[in-house]
C-alpha cells in the first residue's frame, strides 16, 4: 500500500495520471478504457479516483486483491474475460458501483459473499457464463439491484431464497438456461419484478399459480416445450401487459388461463400446434392491441367469433399459416380500431368485402396467398385503385384464373 501511494504521488505530480499502453484515459470522468488490449491483470497503477473502468475483451482471470484501489467506481466492465470465480469479498470497496458487467466469462457459481459491499449496485450482468447454481441469499449484499441478467448459463433450479434482498429488482433475465420447471419459489420473492424472461429453457407445463408476481408487466416464455397451461397459471398476474408464448407446443389457445389477464395488450402465440381459433378464444381481452398467431402449420379453422371481445385490437398478424384457407364472415368485423392486418402467406383464395371497415385506413398484407381474381374480389381492386383509398395492400398479385396469374391488383 505504501509503495503504491508513493507511485501515485510521483505520477500525479506529472501533468496527468499514468495511462497504460493501448488504453484510453479520460481525466474528466475520470474513466479508463482498456478494451481488447491483451492484459491479464487489472491495472492498478492508475488514477484511484476512477468512476468508470472498462476492461472488456481481455484475458483477466482473477479480481482478487485488485479492486481495493478503486473506491469511487460507478461502472465496471469485465465482459469477455476469463474469470472463473469472483472469489469472496473482492468488491468490498465498491460501495458506489452501480453497474457491474461480467458477461462472457467462465463463472460457474458465486459465493454467498461474492457481492459483499455492493450496496449501490443497480445492474448486474452475469449472462453468458457457466453458472449452474446460486446460493440462497447471494443477493443480500446488493439490496439496490434493479436489473439482473443471468441469460445463457446452466441453471436448472433455484433455491427459495436465492433472490432475497433486492426488494426493487424489476428485470430478471433467465433465458437460455436449463429450467424444466418455473422456479416459482425463488421468483415469488420479487414483489417488484416487472419483466421476467424465461425464453429458451425446457419448460413443459405451466402449473396453477406458477408465477405469482403482482407487479409483473412482461413475461416471455418463448421457445420452450410448453404443451399444458393450467387454467389458473396466470391468475395472480393482474398487471401483465405483454405475454410471449411463441414457439411452444400448445395445441390450443389457453383461453381459460388468459382470461385473468385483464390488462393484457400484446399476445404472441406463433409457432405452436394450434389447430383452431375457437369462438371466444380471446375472451376477456378487451385491452389487447397486438395479437400474433403466425407460422402455425396446423391452424386451419377460424371461428367467426374468435376475436369477438378484442375491440381494441390494432395489429393482427395471422401469417404463414398455409392451412388457413378462408376468413369467415364476421371474423374481423368486431375490430373497429384495426390498423394493420397481416395475412401474408396463408392459403387464402379470396377476401370478403364486409370484413374491414372502410373508414379505418387499414394496411392489409395479402401477399403470397393464392388469390383468385374473380368478381368477388372486384371490390378490393376498385378500392385499391381509388384516389383516396382507405386500404393499403401493396404488391397484391393474382394467382388465378390463368389469364390473370401474376397480375398485380396493386403496386
Ligand atoms: C472454464 O472453467 C472450466 C472449469 O470450471 C474449465 O475446465 C475450462 O477450461 C474453463 N474455460 C476457459 C476458457 O477458461
Ligand atoms: C371467386 O373465387 C373464390 C375462391 O375460389 C370463390 O370462393 C368465389 O365463389 C368466387 N366468386 C365468384 C363470383 O365466382
Ligand atoms: C373519399 O372517400 C370518402 C369515403 O371514404 C368519400 O365519401 C369521398 O367521396 C371520397 N372522395 C373522393 C375524392 O374520392
């Protein structure tokens, strides 16, 4: 310590603080950026008043005994290094640190005292590591944490009190892990959580009350193997506005579970094994503005009353469902606010005139459907050719009859 202080006094008595080779130093921050310069230890002979230290893309394998010199740090970036452990109590001096970036290292676990001292920490990025377990109470030392990124690790279970401590955590990313079950008990403590990402795991079912998070607004369950959603799965998610269930094994719209999501605005159900949209499939979803059910290779039946209660719907995407061959009369007529209707690449041969309100200025995508340009479609041709048309449907081509094949109804 003494030697180090001497070195410092000598250095600052020059014009400016020492700046390691290849690094950039900004004395006004003060900050130091040593990105991709091939260092394998934390440089310590630098300005101890640094507020921001970026050491990304190097070969640093240890943080032991090096961070004590930097008590003013607010941002610290160790992304893309070779850290296999954070050790214990190495961040004790970083009481001002707000952002700690540790993505793309080789961490496999965290000791319960790893984060000791980080009383101001707001963002912790641990994504792209090899973390397979986290001890209970590991976050007790980071009571101010708001964002915790754990995507792309090897987690499959979590202890009940893993996330105890940060009472205002509002973003938790657990995508790309090995969860077979929703870690219900662990996340339940996160009463302030607004965004939960569980995409690309191995979930197969959603049990009743699998997630009881009174503040949750956005939930992604994309790319799992979910084939069962219990009726009460979402019954304590009353503030949820966004739900993504894309790329699962659902055989039907989980209507009974969705009905509790009274504030839901956006729902994604693409890439599932859904065969039909039944009458009342989206009942109770009067706030829904965005609905996407695309790339469902088995979807063939649209019930005329499927969207009956979605009177706020603005954006409807039902594309790339090759077995959807017609839009039943009434299917779209309860949607006065519809602005965007994407029906691209279905099996549609026609489009009924009564379906879209001509007052509403709808943009309609009917490309890549086998449209038959006969008298039943004449209304659309006329509408698209009108000076003040209310429907935009660019690049709409006829597939039949033979003499009109390839002809554009619109450009
Ligand atoms: C990561 O850690 C494991 C042991 O936990 C080790 O076998 C592996 O070589 C490490 N990888 C790198 C790139 O250091
Ligand atoms: C036009 O073609 C569609 C699709 O094949 C068909 O359902 C409809 O009855 C036809 N209309 C007329 C007037 O022939
Ligand atoms: C424009 O459209 C409205 C109804 O959509 C119609 O009443 C009006 O006559 C049209 N004006 C012109 C110039 O085509």
